[in-house]
C-alpha cells in the first residue's frame, strides 16, 4: 500500500495515529514515573488511565463528526464542553484508582479533591482535539485539491475532445461538402450562413475556458451554432425542440456540458435513420436543483447494432466531469424515451452569478 492509499483510508489512519499517540503518552508517563521513583502500582494506574483516554477520544471523534458541518462557533463550543465533561470523568477515575491502588483507600475531605488535576486532563484532550481537527482539515484540503486537479483534467480532456471533433477531417468534410452543395445549388445565402456558424462555433471552442461556468442561456446559444451546422448536413431530417424554463436560463453550468450528449444523440439516433429524428432539450429548476434533459427518437439502448452506447466516450466524460465538479450533489441517468429513443437527465445545484 502506497502513501496515498494509506491517507485515503481515513478510518485506518485514525486508529493507527490514535494508538501511536496514546502509546507515546503512556511511555512518557512511565518515564516520568521512573524518574520520580513511583511505586509499581502507579504504573498500573498510568496504563488504565491511558486506556480510558483512548476510549474517550473515540467518543470525541463521534461527537466531532456530528459537529463537523456546524458553524465554527458551535464547533468550538462543542469541543470545549465535550473536552471538559470528559476530563471530569477521566480525572475522577484516575484519582480513585490512584487512591485505591497507591494510597490504599485514602480519600480527600472535600468534593473538589476528587477532580484535582482536571486542568491537566483538559489540556491533553484539547491538544488531541487540535491535532484531530488539524489533520482532518489538512486531509480535506488535500482531497479538495485533488478533486480540483481532476476536474481541471476532465475539463481539459472535454475541450480537447471538442477540438479533435471539430478538426476531425470527417466532420469538416461533411460540413464543407454540405456547404459546397449549397453553393452549387445556388443557395449562396444559406452557404454563407453555414460558414459563419462554423467559424463562430470553432471560435467558441477555442476561446472558451473549460474550467469556467457560463449561464445556461450562453451555453444554449453556443449549442445553437453547433446544431445549425448539423442542420446544414441533415436538413429536415433533424428536428430540434426546446423547453427551457425562464428561471433556468440564468443557471450557471459547466461550459460545453451539453455538446457531448448532443453529439452522441446525432451519431446514434439521427445519422443511421433515413427519416432522421427529433432532439428535445429541456431545462427546469426544482427545489434549488437544475434539471437538464436531452431526449431523442432514435433506437434507444440495447436495440441491436444500431442501439446507442451508454458507455460512449462523450457520455463517460460528461459523467466523470459532473462527479469531479459536484461530487454526490449531482446525478446522471439514462432511461428509455417514449415512444422510442433515449432520455438523458442530469441535475446539479442551481446557482446563479450572484450566489
């Protein structure tokens, strides 16, 4: 097991570090007892007291887990109260063991004598808590850094895939061939419009920062450029329908998040069919969640050789990119469309530029 795998296993890391820490605490206490020539019975007190401290920190970990997502003030107050309460129980048990095992049943005269030395135990638990939170925050920061790096890598891969597709000779041949046909047919205005859209779309893919987020309205405007190019190729065989909720227009989405799904639909649902098909893009906001949906009227999944592939590179990259950007706060699902075709649904937190 390498260091990265060791660090990622949080539970194992906690137990190893906790046992190591309390072992060091016990050895230090024993050395102090040797230096002060304590009786042998005192070493048993040290050992049992260390075990009690170990058990207390296990309970502290559970408490801190419940407090982790609270405000910093609530977390700090909870930590102080928990450390102080456990310190009382710890020092009380330690003193009773010391009086019974070392002083042979001696007891203090006042109640305050039972918790004498509580500050020492309190400081030990505070130090343990400081180390616990320090390590936890460090590991969380490292994890966030790794997620950011992975998201950056996934986004750059998505952009590179876009560029490869746009510069792919097959794609350019089909597009330019369609433009050439328009010119030969005398549809110069349509051909000029197609060249303009191709230029605008290529410029968008080159200028766009893959790590930036854009409004859904801007994303759909770029997708329109792509679809107009495809319309030159497919003509009336490609039908586009949109149902975009007004509130969803302002939602921030990862740039170029829709293109791979639309590319997949055109490849598997439109191209193989002589009649073509319909692509429907919808977006709505529900309970602070943006829901994007793309459906087609193609053969769907698992219908022979013409069926769409759920593991295509474009869909896989989109799924991984969403996972890296939003973690568990997102979903990517594939389902049959009615009456035929595939329906892709993605959702993630609804955010706007002022959030």
